[in-house]
C-alpha cells in the first residue's frame, strides 16, 4: 500500500511538473506574440505626415518662409509630405534643382492641382517643389525637402502618393500616421493599443 501511494505521489508530481512546463511554454509564446505586435505597431508609426507650412498651408499670403519650415523638420524615408492649398490660386510642381533655384516653372517633372496633394518620400536626397503660378515662386512659395542618407523610416502599407494634373490624387493620410509634433505620442499610443489588445485576448 505504501509503495502504491509513493508511486501515485510520484506520478502526480511529474504531472504537475509537466503542467508547469506547459504553462511556461504557453506564456512564452504569448509574450512573443505580444512583443511582435508592439514592435510592428512602433514600426508603422515611425512614418510621419508633414503638412507643408503647418497651419498656414501652401500659399503666398504672409510671405511664409518655407525654407525655415523645412529646416526645422527632420524628414525620413517613408514620411508623407502634404500640400494643402486653394486649387484655383496655387499648384504644386516637382522640379529639378536648377529650375527650383531659378523659379523656372516651364518644364516641371510633374504638376499637381487638386489642392490636397500628398507625396510619400521614397528615397534620400533633395526633393524640390514650387508653385507654378506666375510670381509665386519668386515670393517664396517653394520648398526643398532634404533627407540625409541616414534618414530611414518604415512607410505604412498602402500609403497614398499624389497624382499628376489630370489624374485622381490619393486621399491624404491624415489619420494613418501621426503629425511630427505628435510622433512620440503616436508611437506610444500604438504600442499601448497593441499591448492592450494582447492582454485582453490572452489574460
């Protein structure tokens, strides 16, 4: 009888050990899933939306200093540059450095006229934009978006790009990525959201 009890106790002990091990493995797997989701959320939120001119927008009113505006930002690959303007009074032209410096709007690489154009920056270097309406570039309505070679970010999937004049422009992703002033809050918010979802599922 004593041997039977010892055997039974030994079996129970082994079962409990296996159960603890199983629970530990399950917890580790859940933790890995949670970590993956948090990292994914942070990666997506790294790309930001920069509205040219901030609240002023793309205009000649007030002789806004777009050079100073661009210099105050740190752009990264994957970021979106958003132009908002009155489409009957302004446009957006993508030009070369030579045409940018000379305010030459006669041979742009592309012209955009929707009044709400967004551009996802795909590579480092200089990206030159100006307004092609007569005299507007001379008044300072031009901007050079410069990305250093170390500027890298993760672009959100499905990020829209602007379309040339005559085509339909993508809807500006106002809610798909945080504005730069809220970038850190956006990253933390996405991470906390992902963590909250995981906890509610696994706990």
